C-alpha cells in the first residue's frame, strides 16, 4: 500500500469540537506574543482531552516554547487517541506491515496521521537525546514504509550518527 496513493478523508481538523474549544485555541493563538497562550490551551484540553485539534495545538505551543518534554506528552496523548481509530496494537512496537496493508483504504488518512504522529514522538525523543527510543521508533517506521513516504530514514541516520558521536571511545591496548 502506497502511503501517498489515497484521497484524504476524515481529516482531524475538520471534526466537530466541544463548544468553546475552537475559540480557546484561537484565543491562544492571539495571545501567543503576549505570553498568555498556555491557559486557553489548557482550558481547551480540560474541555476536550481527546481532541486532536487541542493536542496538536499543545504540541506546537510547547515545541515552539522549547518545552520538549511537554510537547512529547501532548504528542504521546495524540498517538493514544489516534490508535483506536485505526485498530493498531496498543504498543507501536507490535505494529506490523499487515496492520497497514489489511486496513481499509478509507482509513489511510488516519493511518498516515498515526505514522506521522509516531514520527513526531521519535523526533521529540531525538531532540531530548533519548536516542534508544528514538532509534527504535525510526527503525519501526522505516520497516513499515519501504518508499520512505513518512520520511524516517534520514532521521534514523541522524540518530545513528549521534549515537556514534557520544559513544565512549574504546581504548586501544598496543
């Protein structure tokens, strides 16, 4: 199954929201420069903790604030919200190509969302120098995406190179 050969359906940002959530996200965007964006985002989260619009907004806010641990929490939560939509295993490590190829084509939009969200989890872990988990995520994505439509191969190379840089030098005994 080609991850680019599909017609987008059921985009998360088109889903209806709990009353007031869109306004809170808009207020956060308006208040970003003033430094008061977090409170409306958290209020939106408390109103709609399963909303991908809210989780993506939180991820972006925390990422641009360089609060990578908080961005990782929001992104992991988004992965948990998306997973049941595509009937994938609870643990991404158990994901196999058959889960993708045996899925109905109308769920490809959500499958791509899941895979890109998993990539974001890997990226945030990489930025936080949690290289083992980041590498495992990117290796999983590469194994699922032979055409590299998700773009994990380059990130996997970065992680491998970083791990090689920080490995302690082995002493050579002459």
